[in-house]
């Protein structure tokens, strides 16, 4: 039995060494050390041994079992380590490889133009004011000297939601709301950018949704010359120091007097060309002195306070500045268009 145990030990140790995966190793463990394994098999013959031999064989069997268990455990650990090493080698990532390029976005040209105008006016002490795009009939029309039935209301041009609610057709209601909050005390010095809506058929120069920036300055002793000076600064900031402005009489229900501002045409220098339609001048915006009715409805004393207001379309400014010929380019978001105006 002694020899048999020694033999099994030798045989098992060789098989352990030869095992090249955990499955094979487990098979060896079961074959020699399992309940129905080779060692147990040998020990079944213990009954035939003499009293003296029994403990000797018992001890040897235990030694063999311990040796094999130790060999199995250490081989198992070795195989596991090899497996981890292999996995690490196979799954290694070369962090120095160049990455996949990321498509970076940028601000929209319209937003750049709006921010530029906002920055100019905040540098002159104006605050940026915003308000709801769904407006009441009162703030969109009534408070701006456009009572019900006024011809300039243009029912056909307005998206009505209910009889009293509509999509704002200009950003003027933001100015009316802001004036109200001042409770009759000046100054009110604000610039109001935002989306506006008109019931229009979209084409190269019309859109049912577009943007507007309006400005308002109400205080004691605000005069037409303040308006003219401010618009001159704006025109030169937007189109260049060499540009001249002119004011033509016009009409808006919410200003009196009302004017339209033109800038001298840079393309032809006043000679006349297709951009200025032969006149040498290009229309940029509308403006005027705030109508006394508008001041009064907003809670300001028109004998004490005066003010000027102006409104412009950022799309039109951008189109003139960059030679864009179709307003729809601003909204269809073709990256080939948008990318041309990225300041990367
Ligand atoms: C244009 C003309 C204009 C105003 C907007 C205004 C607002 C208040 C009171 C008086 Cl609360 N006026 N806004 C005044 C004149 C012209 O816009 O052609 N915009 C594109």
C-alpha cells in the first residue's frame, strides 16, 4: 500500500504539472482526492492491515493528500495568474492613439448678431429685458396705442390663440410690461431681443417666425437728438465708422414723430447699386419718440417724461452684413451655411 500511495503521489504530481487549464486541474483533483478517488480507493484496503501498519499508512495517506492539495492550490493560482496576464495583454488599450474626432457645435450667426447688439447697448447702460412669446391682446396692441379696430393691427397677420391671447408680433410688449413695473419713475433703459411671429407665407425675405431687437429709453428730457446720436453709434458699430446715417419721416402707431433710419451704401458708395436699389441708402430700422398715449398707459406722466424707442430685425442686419440672400438659411440649419460663420 505504501508503494501504491507513493506511486499515486508521483503520478498525480505529474498530471498537476501538465494541466494547462482550470478544468483539467479540477479533473485531476476529483480523480485523486475525490470521494470516489484513487486515494480513498487505496484506503478502503486499510482493514486488511495490521495494527502497527495502520497508523503508518494513515499518516502517509494524509501526507500525500496534503502534498497534492498544496500542489493543486498552487497550480490553480498559477493558472489564474496566467489567465489574468493574458487578458491584460489582449485587452491593453494604446492611450497614445489619436481619438475619434468630435463634431463641435458653435453659436448661431443670429445669436452672434443679437449678442453683439446687446453688448453695445449694455456698455451704454441699458439692461436686457425679456418677456413671454404668448402675449395678451392688451400688451401686444392696446398698450401700444393700437386699440381694437385700428387698421395697423392687421388681424390677418397675427396668430391668435384665443380672442385675448396671441403670439406676439413684436417685442414691444416686453417694453410696455417693463415700463409698467417702473410705476411711473424713470429712467427705463432697456433692450429687448426675442422671437416674434407673423402669419406670413415663408419666402426669401419673409418668415412666419423671426427675431427682433427693440430699444427703449424713457426719462426726463430725452430728446430726438439723443435718439439720433444713439442710432449713429449703433450704425457705425454694426457697419463701420465710414458709414453715414439719415432719418426719414415715417409712421408707427406707438411713436410720434416716427422715423426710419438708412445707412449709406458701402457697396457703391452712394452711386447706386442692386443692394441699395440705386438710391445709395439702405433701410436699417424704425424708431421714434414714444407716443404720449403709450407713456400714459404705462403709468408715466407724459408732461414730465419723454422717451425714444427703436426696433430692428437681426436677420436683416445679418443679411446685409454678410450678403445672405435668403432668410430661410437662418432656420433650416444646413451646417454648410452655419459653419461659414463659426468663430472657432
Ligand atoms: C421696425 C420698427 C419700432 C418701436 C419699434 C416701441 C416700443 C414702445 C414704445 C414705442 Cl414700448 N415704440 N417700439 C418704435 C418704433 C419702431 O420698430 O421697423 N422694427 C423692425
